[in-house]
C-alpha cells in the first residue's frame, strides 16, 4: 500500500509539473498587467520547504525499512504521506511564478549529512535517533513555515505554508509523544 501511495503522489507531482504555465500578474497604476516577480525571501522559503519535504520522505522510508517499532513505522508512513502531499501542493503553486522556480530534486549537504547519520545508526539506536531527529526536524520545519506565514509576501505560498505549519506542529507533537516527551 505504501509503494502504491508513493506512486500515486509521484504521478500527481509530475502531472502538476507538466501543467501549462500561467504567469501570475499584478495590475500597475496605469491598468497594465505586469508579471508578479517572486521575491528572494519567497524563493528561499520554497527551496527550504522543498528540502524539508525531500529529507522527511527519505528519512521516513529509511524508518520503514529499519524500525522495529510499529508505532514508529506508523508515524513514518504518516510523515511520508504528508510530506508528499505538501510537496505536491507547493509544486502546484509554483506554476506561473517569475522567475520560474522548481523544487529541489536532491538533498542539500546539510540534509544529506542528517540522512547519512541516520543510515549509519546501529540497530539498537535507530528508533531513538530517528525520533530525536524528528523532534528537531519538525521544530525547524514549524519555525520555517510559521515565519513565512507571518512575513511572506506571496498569498498563495502563504496558504501552502499555513498548511505545512499545521502539519509540522502535528508531527512535532507526535514525535514528542514517541520520544516520551509529549
């Protein structure tokens, strides 16, 4: 079921990516429609959110392979599903942005290092390290998304960020519960 869900979400992301582009516009004082240029802050948010989604999906897949705890595996399924959905929603909002923006296709060095550390974890330590990492990662994600909600300048991206902040808050509470700190 998990592989099927991943395939369906992946197909949706690809379909969105191939949708015809319609540039967002803004009316200037003369009534002319001009392309809405995406700010550097919005581009930075989009790239950071994309990295979070990539990392969370990869870490969840690893947890599904290595965890011995059913509750951790169930959490990993939810995290993977939610971040695939979040990436698809964000991808859908990138259509028509100027300049053209794409979600990252590969993890950056920071997230690669975090995933590598998790991959190196011994069997006895894996669940603890995954859960501790999730508490930290979901906290960082919540801060990122909430900061864009509070100060972002693209209303459509803010809507996506608002949903992602709620998702991160929910995952943070679940991770704290799994760690015994909730």
